[in-house]
């Protein structure tokens, strides 16, 4: 009998990535294709859910055409979260998906947030997580007020993974980890919180353990009858895909945004940090920023260059190099400041594309360091090394800047699709082909390159990080006046 094969699929912010592995970690096939994001100033960011479905179907059809398809034993999906699609009972989208970067619901969320004492929030969801523009309740409150007909017709409010699970298997479910800011420490819905918005509870999918079988692939399509594991959000799947599953380990996931994670059972309720309920022996303290790789993509478009080439040719950083605030669409962890805006400081006529690129890369690393420092206070742990991966980690230059800024060793994991890889691991554990998550993650993940901080560059980064933080604080009233 052929060795069992597993499929993992990641529906990210910009693309669908999929992998097919053998149970011992041999990569059989992969798929990657992007889809458009529609942006309308000042804060509208949308996607077409049918694009997700089309590309996932293409990935599965391509894998099914391979000889190894007969060995596939399980499939698992992961996706971006705090992206929401409102669907009717037939799973037809009623409105474009509202992407996590979308800021339209900020005011609706602030009104809800203002009614909740901090102590109640900690009691209900285990941490003082803000109801920002991307929170599910904020989005539902906005939709109810802005489009009452759509709100009335909506049977479900789903994450991308939930929508695809329902399309592929018929099962309407989600998991308690991906339902960010909606779940109590006991992994059930926080009823007191959700009750603040009448009608919200009945539109949220039932919760199911991430390693449980959500359903089986529909008959008549690729892999009919194969079990589909419920899965987790992309940050958690990437955590596993980067080999991070044990206490004290840390991750730096670099994609459209930078996502920092640290595992520790200690919880101090540090403001600005998302602390997930314990699951599978993992208590994750997480800090997602707003614009990581997106910042480099933005400046590359302005300069008419490719992001990879721009990063490769970035100038060296000196004490006179310009500084950059990567708050192009507000900021998430640990600031949670929707009024934050991007800025350059210290520009001169001598600055060209190489100097601008270096400033952007350093500014993104500074935003990630700010988040990691909050995570360390939240978790009571200071990791000596950090596992890194994702598209933004492909740049050696940028990876070295991060090591210098953090003053830590960075271990870059092989492969550029940690979310899909983590989903494949979950597929194997979910059907019992692989051992527990920690063992599977450790055994199947390989290090591509190690980056160690340079002493002089680290000292310079410390000095510039202090100035960078002052820059943000001093620009706050100016940015608020411009909104």
C-alpha cells in the first residue's frame, strides 16, 4: 500500500496556497495562486468569496489528477481570520467579504467596547481584547446599521475557512480558536459578550474542536468521501508549520502583516496582546500587526520595482538613515490604534530607493519588536531564538535586519507556505496518522538558514527603536487631526 498522503490548504490575505505531503514529510505537490483585493479609500477592503472557492477547487482538482491522489487520507483548511462573509441559507454571499484590514466598523466596535468594563472582558474572553474594526461583533453591528436588508437575510457570518468547509462538505462549523474575541477560556462562546448585539448568536457557526472531522468531501467532486479536519486560523496553522508547539517557543510569521507568537501557560493580561484559551497543551500569546509585507509591496509599487529586488538592494542602515512608521492602515497589536498613519522621518535629497527600502524594512521590524516585547510581558518568557517563515522571510537582508532589531537568533524554516504545511500536519493528527502536534511539528519541519544579530547593528537598532517609538507618539495628535 502506498504511504498515506495529506493535503493542507491556506486561504491567505492575498493567495491560496496548498501542499500535498506524505506522512513522513515528503512534499508531493504544491499549488499557489493569488486573487484580487478591492480597496476603496479611506478604509474599505473587500474580496470576492467565490475567488477563494474557485482557487481551492483548482488546487484540489490538480492534486486529484496525480497518481498519489489515491493515497490521500485527510484534508485540512486554514485561512485568514477577522475576514467575514455574510451568506444566506444556500451559502450564497450577500456582500463582498470584509477583509481584516477593513476599517469601516471601527466606530461600531468602539461603541460596543465602551460598554464593557475591562474586568468583564477578562472574565468573558480571558483577556482585554479590544472590539476593534475587525472584531466579528463590530462587523455585525456595522452591517446591521448600514445594510439592514443584508443583515436580515444573513443566515451565517463566516470566516473564509468556514465558508469553504461548508461549500466542500456541507458542514456549518467553526473552531473556538479562530473565533477570535468571541470565546471564553472554557472554549465556548462568550454568551454575555455576544448578547450585546441582538441576533449575533444565531448567525455564528457552532464550535467544534480543531482536530475533529468537520465532514467529508462531497460526492461528485475531487476526493469524494475523504475526511476534512476542522482546522485552525492561519496564525495557529503557521505556528505548527514553523515547528513551534512547545512552551517557551516563539514565532515570527511574515506575510501581508507580521504575526508574532509566544507559547507560555502564564497569563498576565498585558494590554494589546491576544491571549488565546489553552488548547492541546498550547497557550498562545499573539500579536498581529497591520502592515508588514504590505508595506514593502506598497513602496515597491510607488517606485515601480519588484518587492524582492527592492529588499535585496536595500541600503545599509546608519544613524542617519530615515525612519518609517508602517501604519498605512492603522495599527493592530500592541497599539490597536485605527488613527495611526504611516510616515517617513529624516528624509534628505540623498535618499533614493535603496534608502527608502531599508527604512521600510527596518520600520516593519520595529513594529514587530514592539509586539514581541508586549508578548514577553504577557507570557513571562523571553525566548532566546525565534522561528520565522512566510513570504516576507524569504529575503536574507530583511531576515538579518530582524535579527539585529530583536537582538535574537532567527531560525528560518524551509518552505514558504507554513500555513498550508501546518494544516497538513493537522490533517494527519486529526485522523491518527501522525502523533500529537508537538511531535509532528518537530519531526517534519526543517531549518533553512540561521540569522544571528551583529553586535554593532544591534546597538544601533536599540537607539533607533527608541527614536521610532517617540516618532509614533509625537505624530498621534497630527494623525488624529487628519482623519
